[in-house]
C-alpha cells in the first residue's frame, strides 16, 4: 500500500528552514581609526602634561649659572598641588588649588608670570608667606638675617651661538684661544641648608631694595643671575617689568632634571650637528 505524498509545502518543512546569516560587518574606515587613535593619544598627553610631568626649555640667562639657554628640563606637576595653571593653556577646569602644598625655599619652579600674557617663567623660591626679604649690597636679608654668601671660583662659560651676551669686562679666552665669559660667582646657603650658586657682576640698583613682606598665598622668586633677572624685586606690569609677589596658584611645577642641552650650533639640515652641538655633561643633571 503506497503512502500518500505529503501536501505540505517544501519551504514550510522545519528541516528546510535556513537560519538567518550573520549581519554584514560595517566597512572599516582608516580615517576613523586614525582619528580615534589621535584622540586617545591627545588625551594621554593631556593627562601626563597636566598631572605628572612636562618639558620646559630655558629661554634666557636669568638662571645662570644653574641653567643655560638651550637647556631642556622636566618639571614634576604634583609637588605643590594643582590649579588651572597646571593644565595646558591654563584651561579653567580646576577651581582654586587642590591638594595644596607650599614650596620649600630654594626650589626652582616654573610658573605663569603675573600680567605677562600667560608666559611661563622659571625662578628660585627665596621667600615664603610671611617672610621679609631685603637686598643690601647684593646680599639677601631673609627675616632680618643675612643669607650667607661665599665667594667661589668664577663661572666660566664658552661664547656660543645661544650665549653671546657677555659684558666686555668679563670677556677673555681659554688656553686654546676660544672666547669665554668669566663671571664672579658666589654660593648662597638658605636657613633650610639648601645651597646654590649665584652670579653677581656689579653693584646695581636691584642690589639694594626695600623690605618686602610676602603676603599669604604668595612667594618671592629670584633668578640666580642676580644682575640680569627680572623677578620679584620688580613690580608687575603696568608699573614695572617684573613679577612682584607670585601667587602659589600660578606655580606649574618643580624643576627636577635636565634631559637635553645644546649650545645653539645645530642645524636641522645637518644631522651630525645635533650631536656636536649637544652639551652632554649637562644631560641628567638634577636640582
């Protein structure tokens, strides 16, 4: 006896129903991937530069003998807390100062110079809130007591493409006849034991000042090149060209180590000069 043929349509039988195929993948976009990578990289750089460390290059002679034009150094950002000036372009994302901590006398700091169009400057901390500071014949008087200032060997610096400003009376030559600058050098010792060298070329008006009293929340900063530094001894613009008392909030970080130094003789189109112009002995020098 024959089995009657099924009248069920073939397509409706369960064994013939096909599962839906995988969804087609979105076409990859190299431009979108590149943009995503660059955005992540920018975010990482922003976080590192804002909260961990950032580079700084020396633009002037105000911190001779410790820092030369052409020095590149790292500053750490966490030492004194964070403010908007910790961020690139001083973005107003941090109100006031968080995790605040006062610097120590003798620290070398990078800061936003008040009333100087957002410029970054570097100086040494001499006075803290409540301190009195006066200069008498080139000697720092801190809280009524002279800071010891000892004469040491002259500071000698070769005349190079990025150091040509040497007063005539200090110009001479080394044993090979190369021009050098020889400047009187002294060692100062702060009450906390911090020692550093300063240059004092002549008796100038800034070597004798009024008595300054550092207000709360501010510091008194000076350059080590005492006769060639526009610092807290001078009023802020528009009354002067200095920085006056600097708010601690303006401090961006503490100088910690040189990572590169060049005498300015390098040419981008002559790669070997990148090495001949390097001042190798200065690389890795700490503070």
